């Protein structure tokens, strides 16, 4: 299936040859070949433990903690139960992380959930995951992170009036395009920047927490009186509240997308997960307590930039520090999400599930530029959506289903392939509990938001005819073959790209 490779940097003097119409069958094995010499196009193992932790924290500490508290309060209607949801979402993420540590070391291949679903259930379910990921939750998450960054950047200029939505979308679009370019240009430089951003993100949240602790120490704890008063009993709303919380924790499995670029993945992958998740849970719960000590539920729901409103209420002239640090946090989270999600698309194309042009690497930078640009275009399209909290529910429901499928694959492989090497083997209670919780989160929103769930399911299932025509069917119309061949040729020329393991000519 998906093979792991060592890496050797090709010469900068490269030659990309012309493709033929044989490249159209969506099979990486049939992509155009270049002259066989010594240098090969391969991805580099250049990520250590610190970079692994920075990638996980970089995605998790992106935008969710600065927008999701609003979504949770709207759904559950009480301060106390919103904090319970934050704790429970942290515990769910840690359980999931334990399962993914086993999956990532048992199947040490890039692509994350895509690789695990393929290994357990075969090509059709893994293709549907890839289809849903690239149509729904990857570009949606990029759009949400981009909008969060934009709102925090321009909020200080519109302190006493509403934010101009079109202006925020323009800033978000420019940011997504810039970070796509940066990730395509140099992976090592991007990961070094992530190390810096990681400390900025933690610093921003620690500042919020310290401010909240001081505020509560001065006796301002009235917002916690009768904390559970008004808690909803609607199970569908509770499930949707969980979705907002889960969105804030999402990203703990994204390092699994880059396993082939991680040094000593059997050690560094689980360690990065074990370091990151407890830290995230503690910081998130404390940060929400800080928010709620200063802002009433009504004020929190009415705010478009929660951390800015929080700072304006308690920090006075120093309030500008918070939006700056939050903007840096969202910027870094978006950058690392663009980097990791492009690897999932790249691996899927390399395995023949997306057009072969998306499985090409730039021969100088060794980055999947075609995949990066493809996701960039889809992310810009998602910016046209207006309701950010509907987007969160929309993408998290679909993602939760496939995460459940990945972890159920762990149970299936325990039964089907009991003798394969498992460097990490978690107690079987953890994957069973994770699957049951995911089932709850998938079934109950059907009663509260059936349209959102239905549309997500329809988009996922719409991948089935695409799979049978684009992947299974080997007798495609000549017009289709010619178009795909021409697009592949153009893609090679624009991005100076070749398929992995192709030789490059000096």
C-alpha cells in the first residue's frame, strides 16, 4: 500500500519530462517517468519530538479555544455544564490519542486516518474518508482558522462597530494563500516557525488564565453562582455542544498524517501525543474559567472575538496584547493545519485514490505543492459560507464518524491480524469506549440538526460514484484521458514536480 521511504535531496538542476495520456487513470504507478539516474524525489525525515509537539499544539491551540466557548454556551445554556463539556472533551481526546498512538506505531505510514481505514477496511471506505475530508472538514477548518485570524487582526480597528464581513474574508483569503506558499517553499523553515508559535500560543492562554485567576481572587466569582441553572435537557443540543468542544481539541491526530517525515516515529509519535493532550486539557479548562469569570454567558455569546472582549473588560490599556497573541496563535494553527492536511491528500493520490498529479512533489523543495494548491482553492471556496458555528458542527460530525471508523479498525485488526507488531498496545477498553462515545455524538445530533447531518452524509456518499468511475473503472472515455493527461503535464511544468521515487536528471 503506502510505503515509507528514506530521503535523499535531489539536485537543483532538474528536468521534468512531458506526461502522456497514460497518466490519466488515477494510478501513481502509471504517472510519467523520467530518465533513471541516481537522484530520487522523496520526502525527508526532518521532524523530531519538539517539532511533533509543536505540530500537535500548533493545530489544537489554533482558533477553537477563542471561538468554541460561544458555541458551547449557546447549546447547553449554563456555565457549569459548559465546563463539564470542556473536561469531558479533553478526556475523550486523550482516549482517542491513546488509540491513535497504537494505530500510528502499528501502521507507521503518513496519511493518518486514511491509511488506517485503508489497512482495516480496504479502498472504498478510505476513499470516502479522503473525499469527505477534502470536501468538508479540511477546507472548512482552514476557513475557520483563517476567519478567526482575520477577525482578531481587524477587531481593534472596529472597536465600536460591527466587523466588515467582506474585509475579514479578504484578510483570511490572503492569509491562507500566503501560508500555502510558505508551506510549499520550505518545510524545515515552517516547522521552526511552529516551535516559536507554540510558545506564543501557550503564552496567550497563560496570560488569559493569570488574568482570570487575579480577577477571581479579587472576589469576582458571581458568574459561577448557580452554575448549572438553566442547563438544557435536549440530548441533541448537548451533542452539538460537544462538537464545539471537540473542534477546539481537534488536531491531536494530525501528527499521524506526517509519520513518514517523523524521526523515530515509534518513540516520538506517542511521546508527542502524551505530552500534548494533558497540557491542552488543563489549559483549556482554566482558560474557560477565566473567560466565564469576566464575561456573563450573554456577553460571551454576543462577542465575535471572545478573547478581545475579555481583555477589554479587565486589561485596560494593555488589552491590545491579547488580540496580537491570539492572532499569532490562529496564524500558527492555520499554518500547521495546511501542512499536515496536504500530506493526507498527497498520500491518497499516491495510492491511486485522487488524480495522480496530486501525488507529485516539487523536485527542489520536496513538498507536495499540487496538493497544497488544491486544498488552498477549496479553502477559499469555504470562506463563502457565513455561519462559522454551523461549519464547526458540519465538519465535526463527518470527522467524528471517520475517527470512529479508524478506531474501530484498531479493534478489527486486533481480531483479524493478532500477530502483527504493535510497539504500543492500549487496553481494549479505550477503543471500545471511544467508539461508543463517537456513536452517541453521531446519532443524537440527527434529532436536533437533521439537515446538517443529512447533508454531511450525502456529500460523503456522493464519493461512491466518483470512486467507481475514477478509481475502479479502467476504461475511461478518451476525452477524459486526454484532459487529465494535459492537466498532469501542466501541473508538472507549473510546480516543477515529479512523482515520488521518480529519478531526476541532472
